[in-house]
C-alpha cells in the first residue's frame, strides 16, 4: 500500500547537528514531506511525538547518541505514535551492533555513507510495506551474528556506561539492586570478563554502547 508522504512529517534526530541540519535541508529541498524538523534532545522528541500522535511521522534516528545508543528511543517512539516510521541512519560496522539494531525491527536501516538515492529507495520500499536495509549493511549482517546480551541487559549496560551506580540503575529501571547485580554477573560471564570496566570495554568494542 502506497502512503501519501506529502501529509507526513519528518524528524531528523541526531546529536551531530551539522549532519542533522544538512540532511534535513536536503529532504526539505526535495519536498518529500509536508514538514521537516531537526531535534537533538530526548525530551523534545517525546513531547513532539505526544503532540503529533495522530500524524504519520518518519523518524530518521542515529544509532550513536550522546553517551548511549538510540535504540531504547525506538520503542518509546513506537509507543507514543502508532503511525511512526523508524529509519535508523548509522555508520556502524560491528556485526553485533547491526544485529542488535535489526532486533528492534526498524522500518529502514540506512548507512550514513550511502548516497541519497538509497534514501529514496528506502522510503519507497517502506511505503510499499516492506523493510529496507541498505546493501552496505546487508553485507556486514550476512555474517551470522548472535547478540550476547538480552534487551534488558543492554538497557542496564547503558546506565552503567553513563556512570550510574547499581542503586541508581535499580531506581531508573524499577528493579531491585539484587536483580541488577545478578544481571551484571550474567553479562560478565557472557563476555568472559572479571570486572565492570572490562565489561564496558567489551561492549564498546562491539559497538553496543
């Protein structure tokens, strides 16, 4: 089913403002959407999605955001706007990180280094009801990869990476301290490391945080 994109709003969510602004200017110039916004703060994004919950929104989101990745935001955006189309734009090259992104089932996944024709191809594929994955990403992803951590563990890992203590992480995730410690122990065993520093270093190498 081909949707009319002219009634839809595009949001470019990226903390690299230079990229966000130039990309937004490009899609604006091509008149692909009725409006284009660039946002870089989580709070702005959630407020915007609540306010426009009935509008079809195309969210172009970077995988790397300040001190964390953008994946938890995908679920939040889907919850706030049922008409949302999620397109991850990233220069990520780790097969583990790519498998992790794809597990969130974005509508599109475009490499930041692909040309603008890929963006158009992506939009047309999505509007015809299919998922679009950039050929550059497909190539890396064809290597069978297992994400070592569960979605909950990755969530906890983000908080650790942000410097939060076990108590603070427990508070943010509404879990007990005991559960956080158990998750941490399990992750360290999966990564075959002995300390939280080594665990974070492993996760960074795999581009999971």
